[in-house]
């Protein structure tokens, strides 16, 4: 089944059990939405009669551009992720209805788009909702350019990501406190309230009993993002995985890896034959943001019908933030930036909007540094090279990007792939939100998190890049079994760093994205050891009769030179789509970084960053949960600033 992206789902209501009555042309659908909420394209008077205002484009918003707003938020995103995840960004979470908010989103609306609602249609999301970025050629990955998916739609990458919900290690959040110089605000313990605040734990659809597959002590109950387990229960592969933890003492099964300690200790048996600390953790059941059988994104969670009914919220879709500009020339106050220049690729119209209080950049790990650099905020030599005049010197803008890099290993299995009747699956989902389309069926239900031991030669040589003793170095995604079975080995603690730079002085040109994959020698060696851990995992009687062969790449193949192995590994290297750190948080007194402990751009009044770019180092998790934590905490910081 290939559902056409030119059509949208109608008769949809997330609060009921809807039937999809028909697919309606996109243009007609938006006219119906406009009529429903009073957005008459040619009747500004009608717009003023409704509570919330949702403008479909820049021209529609133009008559209101001179209106007064307390806050201007650039980017209606959450993270993603991944695709993660992110995937990578933020939606404003102000509760006070006396403050007016203007939200600027480069992409279209998220509502009513079938592929953005049904978890099982994740792989069919059209490129319409993607920025369609590509990295610059990666020198250490055989000069390959890598496609880099980012959500181009309200909700950002959280509207297109793979919906995994993993928080990472408590050490990751404690690192935020150390780097920012403010552990009272940024640490695992200090953030507990906000870690739980965004989440609403939801039982799996279909009514199956999840007892023993998660720990309720570590989950929120009242948040906007519904987190759950899969509709389907354990199969033969899952039972073999559990059995393997009983056979191989290196691997232990955890009840819930979102407790802040996702990994045990994993020793390299090849190096440490006499060491007893040989443990890794198997996450009992992967958790997802498809509670209720639907994708839960930042847009559905924070910008649903209730939020859009607020009279203080204005949303402009399909509009690009080109740059931020100084709003006043007050020498005593210093550089005051509260104005945003906005435009569109489909129009020559350019407008300026000014916030009374703050501009908040939430354009993601690529979009936020791109806007700052286009605004003349960055390193002077780079700005000069593309013809942008420097307004404020802040060298770390666009630098320090870290991301999860992965490689693929494959096995042959004595297994068949069950055929899915997609039409029947969609009908089942429409009827009661259950069935194969209620989950991302291509992914497995288990993740193996593994940590290198302190005495590992790799760590002795390069030092430990992990945030602390509870942070795993490797994630092994145990995907759904098929005859040719692919397992992704992910490096969670890369030493390589990348950049986001300007390609030109045109703000509408894509940025130059250079993740710098494998630019540090630790990373390829760590991935190699990750492959060895994977091999040990599947070298067990638990897999007898199922695993029939290992296809590699194999670092222990005596007939393969090290160069040949590394070339094979590099050919399979890809991104896990978890970029962070391009406008990183640091201590107020530090010359490094871009924002301070309250996420204010250093040396500037009126400008703040709240998205994945502010996270200093990539967490040992799919990033969307971490971005929700950052955003929830930031919302309260901002509210406290303007009491």
C-alpha cells in the first residue's frame, strides 16, 4: 500500500475512536480546516474573532506582523530524534495566558496527515515533511555524503522520528550541571520533576498486561506525551533474548533502562579473561512515544486543540526565520536582540517581528546555529568568508556538534517474515488503534546497552569519553528478525566532533553540515569492539536453530586485512540522527559555549536558545526525551524570569 502524500486523513479525532472515511485532496482539506477555525483567507476581520490564530503562510500573516507579542519562538519542534530523537527541538510550554506568543514554523501543519499519525506508516512519510539535508562528504567514511533527515513540519523531528523513548544515563544530566556550572538546575536529581513532567505513561493498546516489562516508579502520569510499550507481545526472538541473559553472564536483563542506569558493566572478554566484571544490560522492553496507538509528537502533545484554543497563541506556518536583528541601540544595556526577520522561499516578501520580552530560538541543532550565523553571531573569519558582517563574536556557534554514529552487521536466520495485509492492518487501526500499524513493526522490542570496562585498552589509550560510570558506550539495536537480519551497532560516546557552517550569505540556502564522523580514531575502534560484543551476544545456545550465519563485517576474520575490514565498516557507517551541541550550554564565566546556564545567548539581551543545540554532549540515548526535559526546565526558567 502506498498512500499518496497529496491526500490527507479526514474525519480524524484523537479523543475518540475515529474512522477514516476517505482521503481528501490537500487543498480542499486546508480550506475545510480554515472554515472550521474561522481562518478566512481574505477576511482579516474574521481572523480577529477566533481565539487562536493559525496562519498558513507569510502573506496571510502580513497584516498582523505589526501586532505586539511578548515572546517570539522560532521553530515549532521537539527532537525527533531520530528519526530520533532527535528527534532535536522545542515547543513553548507557557501556562500563563496573559502573555502573547508568536510561533514561527518553517514547515506545514502536522494535523490530519495519515503518515504522521499512524506509527506503522513511519517509513512512508513523504519527503515533503523533511528538510532533505545532506552532509558534506565525510573524509573518514570513504568520502560519502550522508542523507540527514530532519522534520520539516510542525513538531519538527518529533513528527517524523522513530518514536523511541530513552532518557539515557543519569550521568548525562549530571554532566549538564558540571558544564553549565549550575548543578542545582541541571542534574539528574535536580531535574526529576521535569523528567517526569512531559510524560504520560499509557498501557499498551489492545489491553495486554505489561507487568514486568517496565518500572512504574520512573514514569510520569500527567504529561502531554503518551509513552507506552508495543501492541504486540513477546515472540520467540524475545524469549531467546531473555534466555541468553541466563546463559551468558556478561549480559543481564534490566526491568527499565529509563531509571538513569541503562547499562551494567561489560568487560572485553578478549582482553580480560580473568576479570569477573562482565556485564551488559538488555533493556527489558523498548518504550515508545506511540501511546494510544498514535504517534505522540511535540505538536500533538503541546500544540493540540486545547493549546490552539488559547487566545494568546499565534502560529505562522511555512515561514522561514532568516536572521535575528538588534532591536535597540542602548549602549548601557548592550546588544539587545529581540527582532526576527522572516521570509519564504515561495515569496519575495520579508517581514520583521519584534518581541517585547524575548526571542527564543528552537530551530534545532542545524537551524539554530544557521540563524545565529546568518545574523552575524559567530566566528568573524567564517562570517567574513561568506560575506556576513559580524554583529557579535561568539566563536563556538556551529561548533562542537556530536552525534551518534552507527554501523550495521548482518546475520542469516532460519526465519520467515510474516506477511502483513496492509489494507486490513489500516482498517484494524482505524477501528480501535490496534494491530501491526499501532507500532513500528520493522523495529524490535529489545535494545542491548553495553559499557566498556575501566581496564579496557581502548579506554586506557584514549580515556573514557562517557559522562560517568552509568553511561553505556554502545547500543545494539536488536531489530525484528528476518531471513537476512541486520543489527545496528551504535557508538553512544563519540570523540569526533562536527560543525554547522554557512554555505553563503543567503539565509535561505541550506547550511553546510559536517558531522566529522570517525575523525577521531577512538570512534572506529569503539565500533569495532561493539561488533565483537554483538558477536558474543549471538554466540550462544540460546540462538541455536535460529541464527545460521554471520555475514560481517568481521574484525576477527583472519583472511581479511585490517584495512579491508575498516573499509567494509566505513561503507556501512551511518547516522542515528541525534545531533546536539552546536549552540552549547556552558558556565556564564566560560569563554567557551554559546548559551549560559539559563540558556541565554552569551553577551546578548533578549535572545535565548531552547533545543538540542544547547545540549553540550550527545546523551547515551535517543535524544527526544532529553530535549523534552530541557524544554520543560527551560519553560519554568523563562516564566521565573518574567514574573
